[in-house]
């Protein structure tokens, strides 16, 4: 069973692309924010010799790859855990995905849906190649993308820049709908959440504001990794553990700024496990796992949350149970893709707090 939980960020930029911090500044900000794993993802450049442990923070390398011949440069892909430039594959997303897999990395579609902020010279840069196969998952919540969607006029933008947590609410509904559509079709698609940290400065008339400091973003939307062993102090071993955990979907997306999500749990227990069947199906599943309904055609989903919240259980994208409290148990006898969303009131509004990865409940063989 899961004994170790790590807070992680898989999307961040440095001075090597369009960020404003050096690697060591970004690492310091991550440590101050309590991050335990981070992956650098500068645009279209692999920066060597930056992986290692810094106190309790493991820094790893990745790249955000996109085709620079496109205007605007849409379809960004996070190639995590790779060890070289992948620019020769930028124009061919399927070849890029295949190469990331071949290198033992994990690949995520970054900010799948995006909205333009034309007043601020920001074009729309969504993903446009939905026919691709073999990628690990989707970045379902990108803090900066959501923020950008509020930049619809100057007064509103200035207000949002100073009070971002009054605006940030949840992943885009179209992203969640796309994710459900893909998993309903039988694919395992892992969700992560990312800061997309740049710490860029935006100017709005007389107001200039750094949007947002790294430390702030690293405390906001994060991904929690669930492991049954602690991360090794040996960097190549720890890197493999992180990538294996991501590919397995043993993780959830959390908006920790409005409340610490550590300890959130979503599991499935097959009823056969409580009976004596010599050939019992897989007994217990966690987020990212597949489990079959078994001989009794029944299993129990258990959710526990570290603080009171509105817990929603979804099957194939439709809500099947809601509970306000700290736990929810639900017996299911229908196959489907089950996932959890938790909401919490922050600054007078319900906001997304936890988005689990799915448990894939398959029909009995
Ligand atoms: Zn991007
Ligand atoms: Zn980015």
C-alpha cells in the first residue's frame, strides 16, 4: 500500500527560455514552497547537468517541445525525463511521443485548451493533434493558462494580477470533458497539474507586476505522487521511480494554496478479496490502476479527504455520488472510469481542490 507522498511540479521555465529565474533560483523557490520533486521544462532546449538532490528536493530535467514554425506556436508537449534535445521531432507530434517513450521518459500534452489574451499580445496555444497515441497524459490544470483566461480587459487584468486566488477556480471544463472522452474510449490517460512557472513581468499601463513569483506558483497547483517506497537518494534510481509513478497514474492534482491535500486517498477494493477464492482478481487498486469487478460483480470505492470538502465521484464523466464531509464510500457494480473531484470554499467561492486520477473498473473476465 501507499506509504510515501511527494509534492511535485512538472512544468517550469528558467532563463534558458522565457522564464526569469536561474536554475538555482528556481530550486530555492521550490524548496521554500515545500516542493519535493521538480522537472525543468524550458522550451525546445535540453540543459544538461542540472539533475540532483538539493536537500529534500529532487530536480530533474525535461523539455517543453513545440514547433517554432507555427504562429502562434500551439501544441506544446512536456517531455519529462529525457536526456537530449528533441527539436527534430517538433513538427511531428506522433514521432515526438514515440521518441519520448523510447528514451524512457513520460510525455504530457501541456495546457490542452487555452484562451487568447489579445490585449496582452498572448495568442491561443491549445493542443491541435488529438489523433496522436501513446502519450502518458494531460496537464489538466495549468495555473498560468487559467490566469490568462481572465486577462480580458485592463482593469480586470490588473485586479487579477494582484488577487489571483480570487480568480483561479478549477481546470477548464473543456479539458476535463476531453479527458473523460479519451478515458471512456478505453485509454489510460494520466492527469497532472502544473504551475507553468515563468515569473514574467506583465505591464498594464502604470502597473507592472511580476506574474507570479516562482515560490507562489509552486505553492498553488501541484501534483502529488504516491509511492510505496521512499525516493532513493541515488538520482537515476529516484528519476526512474518518479517516471514509473507518473506512467502508472499513481498521483493526483491538488490546489494546495487553499488547503493542504496531503493524505487524500481514493482506492477500490474488490469484494472477492473478502471471500476465499483461490483465483481472486486483483484485490485493491489505487488511482491509475485497473481492477475487475470479479466474481461477485461488486467493489467498494473509498475516498478520504484531509479536510471537509464537497466530494464528487464521477463515472465516465458523470457525477454518481456527492458528499459534503471528509469521506465517501460507494459500492459499484458497473464497469467504468471512476474519478474524484473535491471542492472547497475559498474567498466566498467554491473552488476545485483535488482532482484524482481514475480507477479503471473493468467488467469481470
Ligand atoms: Zn506551453
Ligand atoms: Zn510552459
